[in-house]
């Protein structure tokens, strides 16, 4: 096991399940490559070898990500990579977004989780095109998984493609998927200091959504201080306060999404 995030290091530790609306019950197949660990994992064989492997893994991922980006750009598809810790409200925000934005342009969703198709079923309930990627023991989506998701989903030209990454504030930040923008969601129940504890995630973000603002009267959370922490690691990041439950601030988020086109 990886000491950083709990990923299985053995060959076949990651598996992908591509699900469509007409799929049979859940099934899986082994990922063709061993799951890499360019996020602080250390193997007994020596630091020098580990660094070399990590560099090769990231270089391969970046190459595949650039191919994804070129493919989507050529079709006018704008992909937004949504990242957060588990329970921050990504899926609920997506449900609201695909419902509210569906009339403006085609919207499609890639759902990333270790197991189950629960989130994909929720999104499918809105009538939105969606595909589920199950990573098994994997802690993040990568560019190869994204390529397979694009093939299975076949989003329409001009689509807004929303990607819900696996719930994790560490590894997803390291793996480019070919997306246009990265969004980090933090809920007010998680603590004001999250950007300081997980600085790289916030450093790569184009937008930070502080979600569950309707709970602010009941928790110890300082919105302005959290925004300052985020800007201390990423001076250019935009921060919006929203509530997926009440709808507060969502219009500003939708305006931001429109700006990404």
C-alpha cells in the first residue's frame, strides 16, 4: 500500500469500469499497467529509481493528456476537472449545474469513484449523458482513464464536460486529464485551514468553490480567512462561496463556466 494515499501498488491494483445507460450489472477488468505512484510513495529499491519511475509516469500521463486536450479542443469541448475531499458536495453541485445549464449548451459528465455507480445514477436521473469510471484501489483519474471515458461517452461537439474526480485532496492535482480548467471544492464543514494543509491542490486550481454556505451559522469556519489561505498559495485563484442546497452563489459559478468557453 502507498503510505500517502492508500493506493494498491501491485499490478492490476487499478481497474476501470465503463458504464453506460444500457449496461449490464457492474463488472470490471484489470488495468493493463501497474498503478504508478508519483505522489510521495517510496519503494524499498531506492530513491533514485523511484524518482526516475515517477518522472516517466508523469511524462507519459502529460503526453496522453495533451492528446485528450487536442481532441477536445478540435471539437469545441470544454472539460472542467472538479476535485475535492469526499463529502464536499461535488455530486450535488453537478446535479444542480447539469439541470440549470442543460438548456444553454450540451452537458456531459464523467464520474470517478473507486467503486459503485451511485453518483452516475444520480446524474443520469437528470437526463444528462454520463459515464462512470471505477478505479478500484486507485485514488485519482488519469489521462488514460479520461481517454477511455471520452471514447465511451462520445460527448457532442461544443459540450461542457464536467469531470468529478475521485474524492482526494492530494493525488488528483498531479494528474493532468487534458481539461481546460481545474475546480477545487471545499465545504465549510472541513476547516478554514485546508488550503494550507493541501497547498498543491489549491495551487493548481483555477477556481475554488466554498460550498455548503447554508451551514455557516452552525460551524466554525471563516470564509475570508480560507480565501486568503487559498490566495497565499495561488495569488490568481478565484474564490466563490456557494450552496448547492439553497442555490446561493451558483449564478456566479455558472458565469465562470460560461467564461471557460
